[in-house]
């Protein structure tokens, strides 16, 4: 069987899908659009000139053509999975369709954030992690997946009570500031990493109270995904604040699951999942006033194996590609 994954894999989560397929003996390919770069300095300079003076990003068009050229090299596929298909032009989707016996879409983001109605007719199956979109559009429901190896809590020795990593987002930083103010009296050890453009660093001081800045570490480069487990192992609890207009589960909850970490989130839909346990997961109320120190002092309660497996990458791959276990 030949399966191809097409995605903008900026965070290197999608490559785990390809590796899992290969473990199963499948001939798997990854067209990573996010890894496409200019061939030389001249092409980079030309693209910069075009963006500044013509308002046109030449790299975008080259990335689209890169998909077609890659498919021409690898040939017809039994299945093609496109992640976040709204980022790909309709002319390219027409070509992808020709190369796929079964064409699949997975929507990482909600339709309200990234509308995709205009290209969904190219797909045989559409998966989404957003409950509202599943109901409204009739998509197949699937969550993100647990890609990490299991590491029990007793093998870790965390120094932090709470840790949060996020990309720069004004609304999430406002909520983060509120949360810091609520937990300061609890005397817990809390650290946050915020990644964003260099010019955004000063804006943080306008969003976050001066007394809370010391909790934040700003960096201009994203933390490599391979470094996340080490960071998470150093904390008792992982924090996850949702983007606006997004109700699906982020990768954070599955990383927490694999490392047996307690979890704090403002995503109230998490209570609808079978792994939800209020001893492990604290759902923040509107004003974040329900955070208590006792949550950080009690032990993590292990998830039953049959529930844990449902959210593994192995089960995700079997489900999406209709593979036998």
C-alpha cells in the first residue's frame, strides 16, 4: 500500500504519522510544504522584493507547485491525507485528486478560523477535531493523537508546579495574566515560554502586569518539538489555554497523558471525553477563581489502558487509513 501525507509540518507533529505508517510496512511519503525553501539567495531576494513592492509572495506559488511536482515523482497513491487543506489552492487540489484512490482531509483548525468549504468536495472523507464542526458539517470526529512514549510519573522528578508554552497571542496572554494573578497567593512555582516575533516582546509588557513578567520567558524561535518532553517532565501540571473559536483538543492534553501530568485548561469540552478525571484535569471557570493549591498536591491517577490506547498515534493511523490493528 502507498500512502502520502501532504501538510505544512512546521511543528514536526505530522512526521510521526509517516513514521508510524512505515513501522506498519506501508510505503509512506511526506510532502512537507513547510520545509520548502528558496533554492538560493537570489530567489530569496527576489521574493522579498516582490512582497514589499508588488504585494505578492512568490514563495506561496512555488510551494503550491512543489506539491504537484512531488506527486509526479512518487506517482499514484492508494490514499492521500491532506492536513489543513484550506492552505492549498483549488488548482492543486484538482491535481491531488487525480493521484489519490482515496483522498482524505484532516482539519487541525475550526472552520470559523480557517474556512474550507470551497475545497471539501475534493475529499472522500473529512476528519475534524472540532465538535461543533462535526455536528454542523457532518465531518468524521477524531482528536489529535498521543505520539510520545509512555513515561510513568514515578520516573520523573519535576521542579516546577505549573508550566505553559505558547505562541504569542494577545487574548491568551490576557487570560494568562489573569491566571497568574489568581495563583500568585498559592505560592506555586510557575514558568511560561512565549514564542513570537522580536517586535512583539515589548507588547507583552502592555498586556501582562509588570509584577508577572518574571514568570514569562520570551523567545523568537519556536521550541523544537523534540525538546517538549524534557520541559514537561520538569513540571507537575501542564497548562493549556485555548485559541478563540477553537474547541478541539490540542496536542498538550495527549502529551500530558503520555507523561502522566495533571492538566489545567479553559476548554470546557474536555469533560465530554472518557479520559476526563477531575483529579487529573482542572477546567478553569470564567474568572479562573477555582484554582486551588490542593490540585497541585494530589497524585496523578493513571488512565485505564484501553482508554489510553484510543488516543495513541497507532490507533489514530488505523482509524484514518482504515487499517486493521
